[in-house]
C-alpha cells in the first residue's frame, strides 16, 4: 500500500468516526430530550390527576377513573410523547371548561338571576293556576275548601316548589350563591295567583250567567 492510499484510508476512517460520533451525540441528545419530556409529562399528569379529583369534589361529581391507557400504534418515542402532551393539554382545556360551566346555574344559565327566578316562580304559579281551574271546574264558587286551596294552599305549594327549584337548579355548583328573591317569589305566587283566581271567578260567572 502506498502512502497516498494509507492517507486516504486514514481520512476515510476519521470521517467515518466523525459521522458515528455525531450520530451518537444526536442519539444521546434525543434520548436526553425524550427523558426530559417524559419527566415533564409525568409531572403534568400527576398534577392533572390531583386537579381532576379536586374538581370532581368541588362540582359534586363522582371521582374520575384514571386507568392504564391502551397501547398506541406509534413507535417513534418523540412523536408518542408529543401526542401524549397534546392529549394532556386538551384534558386541561376540558377541565377548565367544566369548571367554568360549574360557575353557572344548571337551569337557564344564560339569563340574569332575576329573569331566571321570575321564570321559575311564574312556571310554578302557572301550574298552580291550572289546578285552580280544575278545582273551579268540579266545584261550586262558594265551596270554602276550594277557596282556601285557591287563595292559600296552591299559592303556598307553588311558592315552595319555586323556592326549591331556585335553591337547587338555579344555583351554580361553584362560587357564591345567587339571590333566591323570596319576596319576588311571594308576589308572583300569592299575588299573581290571587289575581288569576279572581279573573277565573269572573270568567266562570260570566260563562254561567
């Protein structure tokens, strides 16, 4: 072998070693990055698990079940960690969304508290008025029992049903309680149903007369 052949072979060997060293350094860097990403993801998931359990207790929901995930078909470690991080971030977004929903009442969440309460009390008062119509249909106007139920019993039932609805479905799961506006409910149920009963008596008297 001539000196030039030896020098060329030495250069090729040096270049091969340089390429192998660079590839080994790249693999080591990828491994370190993957290990760091895995550590960050593990801490993220542990914090997320604690958050979900706490959020479930705050929203009065069943404890979340967090089990082993199904095996993924992704073989590239970096891509798998990236997909797992995206899924964890999406879960965070849904958790914040659930917490935001919990700050709003279940029933009519997009209206003001006063509007919601008026609708709730009015609906129950309307149901009570239908019962008043039924009592008037099958009894006489001078029946004392019908009078007592129409002016006292049914308005009281409508009021308490409305108050119970406002206190449950009209309240958020998280945050401060909204006003129940008892006086407003009393005016709607007792005052409104009394006026409706008077109008009902007048209508029946007119039809019978």
